[in-house]
């Protein structure tokens, strides 16, 4: 600043070539202090395994750009106009280096906020700006977040299958691949259980839609977990996702029933609408709980963390608005002894997987990361995406998220019209009552 002020003060008093050189120096200095600005914000739909949306921000500097995840598979088409009709004109010409300010201004620009479509659109922008900042610095984003707390992030993935031997086989195969944490799920023949195999003749009901009943699920799952623990021993960490499928009282009873099997955690025992039940759950058992993949708002995660009602916060990072809010959630969790377990299955883009992995690496209160190796097809589109080895997810050390999207190849996987366009169907109890999915 001092040099710049001095040049400004003396330049008018100078003359001839020297003055001209001073002016040029002033211009160079001014140019050097100006951050690159946003030239274009574009949403890229990629239908590869799921309907992914990636946001690309290009800048006024050649070759400087970044990618962010804005994936909301069940309403993916709505993200495109949210990004391109609203955020793109709002952001054009703004500096790329004011990430927090940009996040706050985008968040408030719709007045009504904290919905999944708008939060995902903001996430795409937010993560693209973090990517750009990393590329400008020549550093991976985990360095910008404070540097590594660990070399890699321990990962888990799920079993499926309708029968206990199938679940057992899949669990053993995952353990052979290096997983030390396994989420065990089992199907119910004739019903549409979450994460299970399904199949079998449809259970007769008063309607022709997929069926789910809480009681068979609860009994079958309890038996499965008991058997898995007996056969696989105490070394493997077991997780299970209830997927908000049963009434709160049944979920509390189940938490008590599985307490003796010492789960790593029980996921989503309640729906977001029933989070007040966590107080009762806590009072009655010591089963660790993970919650949050459907959360959109600080009103949901803040009380659960600050009252120490959960053990793992499991927000879907793009659903919360990107890395900027997610790192605050992580820090809040650290203060209250709550660990992170970001939601990370295939309905999150590899850019999103990389973003949450960088946060995993830099957060002292990291707990576990949902994730697995990407297929070769996905790795070809998202070059540099995280890899799985020995039970861990590994980030590469390239600047930003370390990912480049092969946009030509990605164009071969467009969204196609048809069916529910990525939306989910309904699931009903025997009498036809819709349940939460
Ligand atoms: Mg879940």
C-alpha cells in the first residue's frame, strides 16, 4: 500500500519518460492487487450413475476456473435455472477471492432461504470458488483449511442382500478389500426396505405401490446385526441406517435393542421432523447416533450439536450450501464433542466427494466418511477424483480439489427426459399410508 500511495503522490509531479515508467509501475501494482473476477457461472448436468450437477466458474484470467458440486438428484433439473438464471447474473464481475462474502450475499439474495434447490446452487458456486482459490495459491484446499490432521479418511460402504448369508458374504468381501467399517443393511422379501435386496413376490396390500412395514424390518434387522456380530467378531465396526422409516417410539426401542452389539453408529433413527425425540433416545441408551443427511438449515443441526444429542453430524455438504457452511458445522461439532460423517454416496458428484474429503483431512473431529472407489467410467470424466485404498479415501495433492472435469466426455452423459426425471416414487404401508423414505 505504501509503495502504491507514494507512486500516486509523486507521479503527477514527474515528467517525460520517467513519469511514464512510474505510471506503468502504478498500473502494474494496481493490476497485481486486483483479484480475478467471475466471468461465467455455468451448471453442467452429467448423468453418470445419478443425475449429477457440477458448477463451473470461469474467470477473467485465462486458464483460471473452478468446479463445485450442486447435486440434488431427486430434483436435479431445478438446479440448472437456480444457478444460471439467478446466481450467474448476480455474480458476474464479482471478485473470486471473497468466498465468505459471496456465500453470504448469495444466501440472502433469495430472501427465502435454506431450501435444498437454492442451497445446492450456492454450494456449486461456493465450492468452485474454493477450487479457484486453491488453484491461485497452487495448494490443495485442505492446506487452505489449515493443513492435514491425518493422511487419509477412514471410509465405509454398505452391504445389501435379502438374507443374512448374503449380507455376511458382502461384509466379508468389503473387509477383504480393506474396509474396517461396514454398514450392514438387509432387505425384506416382498417389501421395499432401504438398502436391502428387495425382490420376492410383493407382499399383498390394499394398493399396488411398493410396501414397507416397520415391524418385519425391525425384527429382521435386529437378528441380522446379532448374527453379523457373532460371525464377524468385534474387530469390524458395524453401522446401520434406519433411514427414518419407523415411528419414533420404535426407533428408541431399537436403539436399546442394538446397544449390546456396540455399533459404530446408528444412522437416521428419526426424520428431521422428529428430532426432538433425540432427547428421549439419549436418556435411554448409549448407542451412538449419526444424523443430518436431510438437513438444510442451521435450525436443524445447531440444537442437536450444542445439546450433545448426536455423536456424528452427517450433513450432505452441498445440501447445506457447500464447504463454507460445512466447515463451520465441523468447528461447532468440535467444540461439543460431535464428529463429522458427511453424507457421501453416489448421489454426490466426485467434486463433492473431493470437497468433503479435504474437510475430513483438515478437521480434528473427523469421524468417518461414507464412500468407495469410483468406477473407471466416472474417473475418466472426473480426472483426479478421490481414490480408495486400504480402508481409506485419499485426496491427491494437486491445487484446488485436484479434479478436472473432461467436459467433452461429460457431454456424452446428458440428462434425459422421462419417468420421474430422477425423482423418487412413493412407498406405502399395507393400508396405503405413505411413509418417509
Ligand atoms: Mg441415511
